[in-house]
């Protein structure tokens, strides 16, 4: 079975440190859940974050690359406060245009809680069994 490819979208501008920590946290969480992840922060790192932030042409090319990358995904994850981000809203419009599944940050958190709980439940069941 093919793993779901997930694009992470959310606010960056106006957020301390461009919200990098949050993007990376949810990228790691999604990978552990079995998703293939497209993280815009990782895309920017490949180019060089300082270059992206200081050169408008490079920034525009990164945005174009992100919008194209969305078209190659199966789902988009909208991080909290995406509604305040013009870029995230544009990414969502593209995702809806190519009929991607939309997940909210809460959805991944609930998947994570279930993922983390499964080993605990299986251990509990074993300990109550009779020999």
C-alpha cells in the first residue's frame, strides 16, 4: 500500500522564527505516523533560508515550487492559525483545486494519540490474560 504524501501548510510570516519549530514538529509526527511529508521549511533549507528571506525572486520561486509540490501530494495538513496566513490560504485553494484530502492540526494530534496509545493497550491486554 502506498503511503499518503502530506504537504504541511501554515502561517510563517509574523510568527517568531517563522514557525519553523512547529512545521518541523508536525513533519516529524506525520513521518512517525507513516506519511511521506513535504515540509516547506525543508524546501527553504535546501535553497538557504537567508537567501529565501532576503531575495524576493528566490522567495517567489520557492512559493511557486511549493504550489507545484502540493499538486503531487495526496493530502494537506493545515497547522493552527492557517486562516491568518495569505500563503496558507493560497496553498489550501490549490489543494482543494486538485481534490486533496484536508487535515487540520487537530486531526494529526488525534492520530498521534491513538498511535501512542496502541502499544500501551496491547501491553495491558497481555498482562490480564490467564496462562
